[in-house]
């Protein structure tokens, strides 16, 4: 569907993008992830036929964007970071204009407007001047204009820009609903937005694609560290109503016993080859006292799930839960674009 | 309806919906009315022939039409760039000349509506004096040609920038220069005087319309000037579309 080959964009002597090369299959939902200013908007504007690349070729649906821009534009819906909404028009008139300007007949656009209004949940503001809309509604109207002509490729630049948490959830829902019928490209620097809506990620840094793949692939192959949370019921702990050496808040001998158990757990895990870090929750003794178990974050150079579990069981502890560590994507992101310690 | 018609409707609607369109119309009509009162209904009315009153009306109306044309045109593209709505047009399958033509025609239609609203003044001269109806028709055609030419200059200026003030300054400088060519042509000798006179927007080419005389060369001049600046505006749009 989308093919880029050695695409660059220079503003004067300053390189804003590239060289980048990648392909996107029809039906994919791809997220472009990167810090502000790394070239995401430049890339999306090129794909939307709004910016000429300095070099390289871009084809969409087999059509070169420079040779046949109008044919490409018919196939693309584009929501810029700032929705291109005319404040003086009502929402209905604006959608009519957006549809007609993209080649829909009056009959087709009249049929399509109620569909996209229902889809974007903006029917109630149909007759309202766009200048009176809240940011959330403006963004939804922006999505509606981008899909009014039912394009094959939908490009959304920071679609949750300036939205409140409820509006962000609604926007994610809209994007998920669009996935079935469109190839979608989304840019964002907000990680959950990308990870929750996209099948595949392209991470940009300094104008170049530094990594691509699914969230799991990025976590597995690039970070070279598999974070996990292992939930352990320490030896001698019966359950939620039991305790290790008594109530942790009771002080005295109880505290000392709990602390000894926790330190023993840490030693067992750290003794496993490949483990690079062990992080306990705040107030571990209280966690054991109240839940009878402790959720410990374990990082390793490789996949250390099996040896860690084995070591814990051999030491007499019960492993009652094992999950991938949350915020894995953030670690990948920071590792790739910032070089900071994850 | 093609893209030109769709853009025409949107832009004409923008004039009707915005206060700016009404402010320009109100100022032009007020000043036209004051000048007409001073020239036609004032204390020295008896000294002028009705034909001379009409010529003076067209003379001042031409200046106001030019100012109104600059005021109406400067928002056409600069405002879109500033608001980000230009991206909608730039990423739609619309050709640059269709955008330019649609915007130009909308501004011309609104300017013509303002101009037509002054018609009651020459009609009063027609009823109370001795003038030919054709003189009125030719005079208004002249205002339309002049307005179209200045609108095209304004459209070129607004295509250059995202700042309406910069567009206004650019359009004023170009239009003012073309106005000044006529008095300059009186000050220099040939062949420069002939060149200046031929290029002046207000002088030889306007005088015929003002007097109710229809010269093909004047029409060709205004059409050519309008075409030149619309073409230039289209080229600017093409150059900036992919930026």
C-alpha cells in the first residue's frame, strides 16, 4: 500500500528526515513513534502529498506521489495535528465542503455526512459553527473530514493532541473502529496511544527509522532485557490471612522475620545467572502481611523467567504469578531515542 | 459544479458570514454616499452638468473600489495559511488554478455586490438630470474591470505570505505603483511616458469608462492585467503547495 525508498527532506542544509525506507501493507495500522521534532509530521505530510521530499520515491497504492498527486490525494485522508476546520462554517457545511472538494458528488456527500457524523459522534453539533466547538469536537470533526471520502489510507498526526483523558479514550475507540476498513498511519509521542491502537510501530529518531516491529518484537529483540513481575508467596506464608513472623506492623520480632524473608528472596533471585535487577515494591513487609505475597520486578539480559521460577521453588517459595513487566514499550522507546537508562 | 465552483461558494459564504465583509461594504457605501452628496447634492451642484457629476462619481468610486478590492483579497490565502486550513486544500485533488479562480470569483462577486449597491446614486442623476443610461452601464463595467484587476493583485500578494498585513502592504505597493504611473507619465518624456501611460491602471485606460466610452484596448488591458496576476498567484501557489 505504502512504499518509501530512501526518502529525505531537507530545509536548507538542515536534514529534517531520512533517509527512510519502509513498506506498509494494506490493512495495517502503523504507529510512528518519536519525540517532538524527530520528523514524524514531516514524514506524514509527505505521505499526504502536502510536502515534496528532497530525494527518494514514495508510492501509495502503486502511484508515485509526485507523478500522480491528485490520484494519490483521492486515496488519502489526512488529519494534521491542527484540524483544518473553517471556523465560520457549520460542521455540516464544512463536511459537505470537505467531501465535495475531494471529488464526491452532491448525492454521495449527502449520504456520507450522516455516516461520518455518527461514526465520529458529532451529529449533535451538525448545525454549530466550528469556531464554537471544544477541542475534542474539533478533533473529531477533523477525523470526520479525513474519512468523508472513504479513503484507502488514513493519516492521523497526533490525533489525541490536546485532548482530555476521556476524549483520548473516545479517540482510541474511533481509531480501533476504523482499523477494519482502512490502512491507518498514526503519529504520536504518547506511548500508550500507539501501543493500544497499532499493529506495528516505527520508531523515529533524528529523522530516521531506528526500529520497527510489533511491540513484543521491539521488546524482545531490541531491548535485550526481558522485564517480568514475579509474584511470590514466601516460604512459611499461608495466604492473605497469614503472616511471615507475625504482623509486620507489630514491630519487634515480626518485622525482623519479615525483613529476613525479603532479603532471602532477593538473594535467591539475584543468584540466578542473567538477572540484572530486582526491584521490590514499596513497604514489602506490609505487602506480605496483607496479601501474603510479594510482586517483584525482575530484569534480565535474556529470558530469565524459567530459571528464576525454578530457583524460587527450589528455595521453598511458591510462585503464584508471572507477567511481562508493564511499560515495556517505554523502556524500548527511551532506549532507542534517548539512550537513557531504562 | 467543479472545484472552482465549490471553492467559490465557500469563499463567498465566508464574506457573508464574517464581519469583515460587512465592514468593507459599509465603509465603501458610506464614503460613496458622502462623496455623492458633496458632488451631486451639495451647494455647488448647479455649476456642474449631470454628466460631469456622473464622471466625478465614477472617479471617486474607482478609488474606493480599488481600496475595497485590496481589503477583500488579502485574507483569501494568507488567512488559510495562518489557520492551517490550507492543508485541506493542498491535500485534496484540486488544482492550484481552480483554487485561485474560485477565490478570485468569490471576491469579485462580493465586490460587485457592493458596487451594485451604489447604483441608486447614478439612477438619481438619470432621473433628475440628462445622462445616457449607457454611460452608467459602461462606468460600472469599468469599475468591475478595475476591481477585478486590483483583486488579482491582492490575490497574488496574499499567495506570497501567511500574514494579512504583509499581503495588504504588498498589494498596496503594487496597486499604488500602477496608479502612480499615470501622473509619472505626464512628467517624463517619450518613450518612457508612453510606456508608463500604457501600464497605468488609472488614467488613460480608466478615462474612457469614466466618460461612458467603450474602448477595446482598455478592456484588453484590464483583462491582461488580471490574467497576469492570477497566473502569478497560481504559480506562487504551485511553488508553495509542496512546502
